């Protein structure tokens, strides 16, 4: 009948791989460790391994919204990783999840992410403490929320950061004027990032704050730009690294890696400036 749509209920595991479908034609599915599953009638249009949709013709998974194609039969990507062999890309440019698809998944096609561990529930979801209400209190307050993800910071190479945002006085004490050049924020090369990727979420947030920084500096000529010793040192180190690579006519992949590190650090300096200027404005208003 025209205009009639079919609804199928999907049963998945913790990695969002479809294991069973219920409806007019129930189906059960199983995968190899690398996600291979024989194509059956009507199932190619559904989600499959790790919740990704396989290509209806090749059966390959186009990860990162078409960024890279993963072949579950050959257990490898069809194209090399532009981040490899440095850092998050891994030493093998064609390997899927560092050859550990059981404990990792790769939504972006570039950087594998560790699967969620149910035995870590006690670390993420702590039981409520039974405390009596303070009936004499006239206000309701809560402690400052965690603003940084330690696992994400470790994957992005931002080690040594705290899990809680420092208070205003600590941020201001770390601040130093930044006199270097910060180019305009751009989203070039970030359109294929998967919304499930922690790295992509963090990068999109930095890009949004970078846009805010650009608008403020354009409308306020005397807007002060701030950094801290760690960010300034990182930017100088990555800039020197890029200069050395350019002098030696290095390949495209290490050049792209160095450029990405520079751009990411510049975004963090913009974010830091917004935090400092916001804290300075609030401190002046409270005087």
C-alpha cells in the first residue's frame, strides 16, 4: 500500500551492533570480530556493526560520514589514515582500531575510542548520599561541575589537566598576555567528524568558542588576548616542529599532523582568553 512505512525494532549490544530485528520478518545477526556479516535481503538498509550503516553494494562501512571506508572482510581500511603514523593515527595507517576491535570502535575513521565499560559504572555514577536538608539555609547551591574529561584530554594529548575547572583566582594567576597571531577560526576539514566521537565534540566546542573570540576581537579593538605558560610553550613547540618539517620537505601526513596541533592549541588559547576576560569582568563587577 502506498504511504505505508514499516517499523522494525532493533536489539543491540553495548557497542550498538544490531543483533536481532523484530517485525514482520524477524532476523538474528552475528558478526566476526571485525564486523563481517553476510548480506541478507532487507538487512543492508539497517544499521549493522557498531551501529554503523553498511554500504548496500560493497558492504563496507563509510565511517566518519564518508571520511574513510572500512572493509570488514579484509579487516582493514581501504585508504590510509592521514594522522598515521603519529599519535592517535597509530603506526599502521590501514589498521582498524589498532587491531583491537573488541575493546575499541572508530566512529570517525581516524581515531579509535575505547568501548564503554559497564564495570566502570561505580566511577561514573556514584550513589546519592543521604544527607538531611539544611532548613535554615535561604539559598540552594551546588558544587562546580566538572568541565574537563580526563579520558578525552588524554586521548587529545592534553595530559596533566585537572578534572575540575580552576577557580577564578587560579586562572588569573596563570594568565599572561599573548602577543602572537591567532588566525581566524575555520571549520575546514571538520565536516566529516562523527557526532559520537568525544574528540569531535570537544573540537566543535572549541570552534564555537573560537568564533565567539573572533567576533569579540573584531568588534572590540582593545580586546586583550591571554594565554598561560603551558599553552604558549605548546604553540611554540608545534610551530618549530612545523618549520623543521617544511625545511626537510617532509611528507603530507606529518605536516598535516603538525598543522592540526598548532590549530588546536590556537583554539585553546582563544578559549582561555574568553575564560580570563569573563572572570576579569565578573571580578570587576563584584568590587
